DNA sequence: CGGGGGATTGACTACACTCAAGCATAGTGG
DNA sequence: CCACTATGCTTGAGTGTAGTCAATCCCCCG
C-alpha cells in the first residue's frame, strides 16, 4: 500500500484548493507540508477507513462517500476529487453514517498523528473547504429530491467540471470521467439503465460528447438551464 | 416581532440538546444564558434571515431549511425543531444555498452581537450539534436517493419522533406534527397526493395513527424495518 | 350557514425501474 | 493470431411507482 512516488506538481492540488477558501501564507503552506506524512496508494474499491484515524488529502484519483442499505442499494453521498481533504471535517469523519471508498486507484497523503491546523489561515481554509462540501451536500439533496434524471445529470456534470477545472484537471470544457455509469447511478439515485439512456439523450441533444472516459460539455448554456438550480 | 413572553421550563430545550453532545458545566450554561438576547416571535412562513446575522436558538415551533427552484419546486433540506440552533454552523448559515423558514409560529432567542462560544465545553457541544445535523443531512440524501415513498416516510417519522423525544416533546410513541402534508411532500421529494396516499397506507397497515395533528407510532419494529437504513 | 384551508379520492399519465438480451472493447491464454 | 472471457455499455419490452389534474369531502371558524 505504500508507494514511494515523487510528488509531481499537479499533486499540490490540495494547496490550490485550500487557497480558494482563504489566503495561505507560504509559511502556512510550509507548516502544512511539514505535518504531512508519506504518500499512500489505494486500489479502486478499497475503503479509506484509515482516513478516519488521520485526515488525508487526496492527491490523484476519485473517491466517494457512500451509504449502503441492507438490501444492497447504495447511495453515493459525495464525490471526493484530487485536492479534497478526507477526515478533516465532521462529514468525512463520521464513521457510522457513511464510508469513504476509492472509485479509482488513487494516491493520498495523510497527516501525521495528532494533526491539528497549525495556523489561523490554515484552519480558516479548512473550514472553507468544509463549507463548500456542505454546500454540495445541499445541491445533492435538491437534485435527488426535486429534479428529473436529465436535470440531475446536467447539474452533476457541471459540478464535476467546475471542481476539476479548479484543480487544473479540465481542458476547456472537457474532462476525464473515470467512473462507471453504475457509479453515476448510485450518485444520482437512478438505475444504471436510466443513466445510460439519459446520457444518450444528452448526446442526441448536443449537450455533451463522450469519447471513452473523456467527457465534453458542448453547450454550457443549455446544461445550466436544464440543471435549473441557479449555480453561482 | 418582539414578544415579552416569560421563558417557560420547556424552553430550555437548547440546553437539553447541547448537553447530549458534551458535558456543559453549570457555569457554561450560565455564560451562554448571559450571551443570549431577547425572545422573538415569528409567524408561520416568515424567513429567518435574521438568524444569519446573529445565531439563535429555536425555543418553540418548527422551521426548516429549504431551497427553491426557479419553477417553484421546493426541497426542504432539513427540519429545525425546538432546541436546535440556527446560524451557528456552516449549514444553517450558508446564505445562498438555502433559506430558513418558519413552518409554524415560533419563538426564538438570538445571541447577542459578536457571539462566540465562551467555553471549551460549549464549543464542543455546538460542534456536536453540527455533527448531528450533518448526519441527518446524509440520512436525507439516502432517503431521497434510494428509498421508496413508504420507506422515506417511515424513516422521517422515526427521526422526528426521536428528536422530539430528546427535548421532551413526545408522549410515549405520540407526538404533535404541526405541518401540512404539503410540507412533508417537499421534505420527502414526493407530491402532496402521494404523501397522502402513503400515510393512508401506513395507517391501514397499522403502523401509525393520526388524530388531527397528533401522530402515534403504533409499530416501531415494522417502521424501523421499513425504513431500512439502520438507525442507531 | 357559508367560506376556506387542508385532506382525500379517482382517473389518467409518465418517468423511471426491472428483466433480459445483445454489443463493443480490452485482455488473456492457447 | 485468434478464439474466449470479462466487463461495461446499449437496447428493447413490459411494469410500476409516483406524478398530474381535477373534483370532492371534511372540519373549523367566523
């Protein structure tokens, strides 16, 4: 599970993300770096329970928070993308309610035991990230409660594109969507078959293009209109 | 909007609630009291935006956090019951995403300007309350995403009963449900008509009894089985 | 007694689910 | 190099849960 991969520039995504929520002095960043441990690799499907002991940052790959019902139905509560923290806030730490699972092979960097935010700036940034997470939870509730399959899909694709763009993982309107349609179904509260049909409809409508795992938003205006919820 | 109502014992519900999340010394409680302002009354339907300026505790009556779509569809994100705080945590503070609305006439007690948790104990208790709130958000996502109307209803009724019991507003398995079926519909992501039919089915199945706004859980075992999500 | 808000019912529709089969692509082993 | 698999995507057919529209009932209250 331990990998000795050198940290590439793109892997500072967590700094990039944190800076969106408040100024981080270079010394704050350095102090954070000093409190981070080694880089660990997880295979797709692996539980990230270890994040509960020591909070970690996702460096590459996708994960999710999911809740499973007894009969096997599964609901994905949130997606976790590179740069996101896991286990820093209440949501991602709450053991019982939800489990964190790797959706793709991923690498993460955990904090050293006994971590706590070193500086004012850092703790404000972490709080900001938690707030953003919360806001996405509300989006998720609205999607599931009051939107059609088509609207949910449009809304989620816009969210994912926006988040990936923030960390430099989008090229224009395109991004890599490394998850099965089954995962989209579990996130959107739909069946696999209906997700497939919804995506096809969006392609026919000229809203998106899919080549393999590469997804392109072809008509942002219409997507936003379809997703309804006024996104900032 | 200002009311000069004497504070009755039941209205210390917020202390009762906070104590569930961590020990509050008598002096902590006293310090909190000292930082609370006057009691305000709101009519049903009124926005609680004022809570955003100064956090407040709900003394009596029900409120909710709701998000409205452009075309009028509305999704209730969370219920706020007596004893709950509003505006203390990220969720209930986040202006844009969601608005807090009184569902019944209610009374609330706001903190004085510049409030911040005075003691270690109080701030731990407030954090605990925020965590509980988060956990309910996840429940809500699972309900909306992966449960049937019947299951959603069972699960929500159990949640409401549990929360009301905590603050002494349940009598055995009975509690007062002061909201229209339309509100239940907006919370459960269902239509008003379907909520009505679901409730009737539950009555026919002998799971609940409704006399006016008084609701009784007649068969907790079956309700819990139906709600599936293993509740603690 | 009339009005009004909320609850209830019926008839019809439709969005999304299930079951089941077929297709495409990438690996794997002979 | 080519069957053979496996996995994920696609499609069809039929079903069902939940939605919509519209009328009616019920009860409280003025």
